[in-house]
């Protein structure tokens, strides 16, 4: 079993991190994907489409706090799971989103009421789990934003063990490093590599301003064909 990961220090963004993330939350994931594909030729930055928000209309942007776990029945060596989880909670920082690689766990809930309350108290903006959630009514009621593959009443206690955190993980085709920008909304979840996150933000803000102009032009009565002739896209 690996030792607890050391606290990581990241290269700062050109603007305060909270400002950058708040600006992402004013955008939408479709624009981010358009920029990543069109400008950077990055097609595999969208997390699996079966990871859905518990509450429709949810939107959150944060830096990735990665967690790697696995079903405990395949564990070769057990440690005290409560001690590991407590240590993990102490490492979570403000403006992060927990991104949980479950190693294909299809039976247990990694996020529940207590997990949500603990991470929310740390200033965490949300949870992305390639697994399950429970206590969903209470999670939604407290306003914490969680995306997951399924819901189940089964606790992860004695069934799912944390291997490590703040290490590179992979969910679907997407490799996620600690500190990458995670942006999730009703359409899906996209991971933006940290090194280009600010430049991507500037490009999507430009797209948003341009599309606002085209919406106003369309509302004025211009035909779709004329919009295309003028350089617009549908």
C-alpha cells in the first residue's frame, strides 16, 4: 500500500485561481470542447457520458483533487480505511473538485452525505465519481454538486478502499492530473490540462461574446443561409 501522497504545489495561473474558476462557470462545456478540439486537437478530454449530475442543471468548475480507489475484495493488503479517508479529507483544499477513479467499482457508493459534508466544509466545489452515490436527497439538499454513474444504498465501508490521492488517474479515455481544471455541467464533464487552462478560458470567453452577437442577429430575422454566408455556424 503506498504511503500518503505529499501535498502538491502547482504553478499559479495568470489570474487568481478562484477568479479563473468562476469565469469558467459562466461558460458551458460545449464551448470548452470546441476550443480543445479546434485549437489544440484534443478530442479525448470528455469524461464518460454515463457520469451524470445528481441534480439537473448543476454546474461546477474546480481544480482536480484526484483519488484512486478499488473494490476492497481485490485488496491484497488492508490498512485502516477510516484513517486513510480522514487523512485524505485533510488534504482537500478550497476550489477543488474531487475526481474519484474507482477502478471499475459497480456496487458501492463512494459519495454519500458524510463524504459530501466533509468535502464541502473544506471548500470543495463538487465531486466527480466514476462509481456511485447514496443519500442523494440530502446531498442535493445541502447544495453539494456530485456527478456519478449510478446511485445505490450500499456504503463503501469495508467494500471499497482508497489506494492513494493526488496522483494521475484515468477515467474512460481521459487522463487526469492533480491541478487540471475540471468543468462539469448538464451536458457532461471536461478536463482541461492545467498548462493551457487560462488560454482556453480566454478563447471560450471570445466564443461566448461572438455567439451572443449571432443570437441577436438571428433574433432580428436574418435567415440561417444568410447567417452562414456572413460566417456564422450552426
